[in-house]
């Protein structure tokens, strides 16, 4: 996908705080220059995704509004199609669909992630419905969005942390969200998988938008910056197949899998986060001073292979100012310098 200048920067947000607070974050994100917000969809840990997106749509003008990400198993395809089409209508064309096989939203209700083949069927059905066509559901019944005045075109981005899904996503979506780390070799490997998957599907790599999702800690004190990303890096390691790692790193991933508390998935500092050493924080996240963060974000945003960078800060809680402080600081110290590169 051709572009001039640095790739746009999006912001990931968790609905662990009141909807009115999330709206304030969206307004601030738009004000400081973020391109998009991506709201997590995990129903037992966060407020309802589409209600929050609707509130943010009504309070912003330019900001793109995305599910970050939703999953097939908790939402029937007819629901997702209707919700996305409504979001597109309400926002004046600013909706994006982030979707994947599932993680905390499913494991916290005793369900397993969807199979890749089922995800492909799901995405196809949602697209059919949003195009104004009918779809045959698993029940055998057939239906369509009868209220839809015209086809709703919403880009689909599939989030992937493993090689099989990354390759498959490149063949079935408008874009792939790369949840595979921040170190250059990890990003290179993820982009290679997209290239392979696109070729397998008879597509060009440039046909697939690549979004690098990266966890960011921002503080003048290095240890505090590291602490802001420990929980999120532990979540990445929970999804990584330990056999893909070697030595001590494999041992850490195995320990995280054993000790991970899925009900603490949205906590800022769960017990399992302490298992993650600094060397893995630097590989799977970006944490440091504004100057250090700017340098690493700039390297990603100015990589012509990358179409968007989504930064995910530490999760806040009611009464805290973590998220607001991050948005303001990132907007003041990082975004303007990335744009100048």
C-alpha cells in the first residue's frame, strides 16, 4: 500500500473504565493526533465494545473507530455485521473491524479460540451481510440485514500472533494486525509471513495492510517504563507456543502459561507479570524515555512495509490517570517527532 511520510499511529484502549472516561480518552487522542482507537472486546473484563464505540463516534470527528479485537465465538455473524454497519453509519465512514480467533473473551467463559477455517467462514459471512446479501447460518436458516440502505464497506483486519494465522489472515482480510513483538527481527519475521500468505492466496503483499501492534511504556525512569509493559508482554508470552523459543526464553514462556491468571488479564500488575525478564520486555514491547520511545516508534512508522502502528499503553483503572497521562505525553513528546522523520 503506497503512502507518503510516516505510517499513522493508532491507540489501543481497554474498556475497564467508565464509558464517559473512554469518550474523554477518544477526544484527547483525536486532539493530540492519533489516527484511530482500537477498543478491546472481552466482555467480562471490559465495558461493551459497540456501546463504547458509538459513544466515541458521537464525540469525535476524524478519529477512526475499531474493534481491537472482536471474536466469532461470542458474537453471531449477524450481530457483528449489524453492529459494524451501524458503527459505519453513525461515524460517517470511520469504522474499522479488528477480529481474531479469541483469547481472554473465550477462556474466561471456558471456551476455546475459533479454528482458522471457522474464522474464514465467519469473516466471509459478515462481509456478505454487510454487502446487502443474504447468508446461510449454521442453523440452516438464511437471513440478511433488511434495514441496510446500501452496502457498508468496512475494512477487516485480522490480529495474529502465530505463523499459521498470520499466513491465513493475509489471504482473507484487508489487513493483518501483527501481535508478534517489537524487536526488528520479530517484525521482519511477521512481515515475511504476511508475504507468504498473500502469495499463497494469489495476492500481492501490497494488497494487505500491515498494522504492527506494540505495547508501550513511557517514563523518564526506565524501571517504571518497564513496569508499564510487563503485564502486556506476559499476555503475549501466554499466546506464544513455547516450542518457538529457546533456552531461558522457552522456560519463561512455559512458566507464564502455567501461572497466567486469565481473570487478571486486564490488571496493570498481575502476579504472573513478574515472571517476565527485562530482555523479553525489550523484545516484545517498547519501554523507555520519550526519546527512546520516539526512536523505536519512528523506526516502525517510517518502515515502508508497515501501514499503521498501534500503541497499547498500560491499562488504567477508575481513579487513576495512567491512560490520560500516556495519551497526553505521547501526543506531546512522541507523535510530533515521528511525523518529522
